[in-house]
C-alpha cells in the first residue's frame, strides 16, 4: 500500500511538472496512434479560399450551360413556335442590355469631359437618341406591370400587339419589314394634308417671287416629281417667319407634321409645338454630325436606318439610291437653320410618299 501511494504521488508530481507543450505533443501522438475516439485529422494542405470559390463558380457555370443547352433542345423539339419566340426574346434582352451599357459609357464620358449632346460623334448621338425611345417604351410596359398579377396580362398584350408595345430588338425579321411598312403607311396618310396646308398659305406669302416658287413646287409634288435641292432651298425664308415658321403654325398643321414624323398628334398645341421643335432639332444635330462623318462611312444598315428616320421607306430601296437620297437630304439640312427645319424636312419627304 505504501509503495502504491508513493507511485501515485510521483505520478502526480510528474504530471504537474510536465510543460503544456509536451502534453500537447503526447496528446497528438495518442491521437495519431488511434488511442482516442474520433477520426484522425488529415495532414494534407487545403487550397486557398479564392481558389475554392473560382473552382465552384466554374463548375456552376459549366453545369448551367449544359442544362441550358438541354432546355433549348427540348423546346426546339417539342415547342418549335414557342422556341422561336423564346430565342428572339432572349436575344432582345441581350441587345437591350448591351445598348444600356453603351449608353452608360457615353453618358459617363459626356459627364467627365463636359460634352453636350450635339458635340458627340454621329454614331454615339444616334445611339442615345434610339436608346431613349426604347427606354420610354419599356418604361410604359413597366408601369403596366405594377398592379398585382398584371404582368401576366402584359405578356399577353406583348404577344398580341408587338408593334405597339415592343421595341425592334424583340421583333422577328419578318415583323421588322412588315411593321416598318405599316409605320410608313401611317406617315403617307399625312402627306396630302401637309400639301394642302402648303397650298393654302401661298396667298399669305408677301414676296411675289416666293409665292411663284411655292406654287411651282406644290405643282411638281402633286405630279409626283422630285424637286431639286435648289428648289427647296429657294423657299427656306418662308419657314422662318409667317406663315410657315414654327411659332406661327396652327394646330392642324402641327398635327399633320407630327404624323409625318411618327410623333403622337393627340397632345395640346403647346406640347405638339415643343415636341416638333425638339424632334427637328435633334435630327438637325444628327445631320451636322453625319455630314462631318460622311455618308460613305456608314454601313448599309446604318444608311437604311438613317433614311427611314428622315421619312424614306428604305426597306425596299437599293443601298446606292438610299445613299444618294441621304446625301441630298444633308445638303438641304445643313443649309437650313433650326427654326426652318419643320417644313423644310417635309418638302424633302413629300415627293417620296408613293415609295
């Protein structure tokens, strides 16, 4: 008994004298030898957290692409018509997002360098103009989707009325041609009213020479003859003051001009005048930027888009003819002042209402 007590006392003394580090080493040795409960810890080094995150993201992206490809093949086999609409919708979203990023870059550059809209290059100016129109249309759809469960109705309306509610990114190739023809037909309906207004104001022109020029020009346009550039520029003084100046136009004249420029005519006279001024000023600024760039620098699609914006139905006209017409337009536009552009532009598009 005495011997056992001595042994226990020595063990207690040794245990208290063992330094903590030695205890930890012995404990680890016991763990490695399997004398304690629990699985042994691995001694391998792990990857860094950043490498783990990158590998996880790469794995998720790869799996997502595989699933997306299977989903597209499933839709293409079982729902071909829906798959066409789905593909156009997804591509339209991608193009709209790309347009938004480009517009943001342009606006940021304008803010950094204190550049105004009319000082931008032609392509950037045209991009901002078109993007603003697209965003306005998208905001209208967003407002319609605010009430609860109204988004389902909005999708139905988008399917039934794509021309009125969707932008060109979401049109099929056939719809793009058909809808542009419909819009141009709406423009043509206003041309006889504009020509009638021009004939009525002839007696109100004080200068006899200008009266004669206006009468001859109206006669040519009634016969479908395209007036020369000098014939239109000879009458530019009529568009600065009474009776064809922007501030002297009547409500019926402004409504006819609004229809010819694809602007809504169902607004009060004050708003109609403001929208006409803004629209013609923007086109005039675009024309100046395009004149600096040169028509020859534009692609075929850019030429056709520019002609259509200015009143020519370029969807069924050859590219060379479009370039010739656009060059004549620029020659007229760059010779006019901003307050002369409303009827000056109209005189250029009236002879082509049969195209």
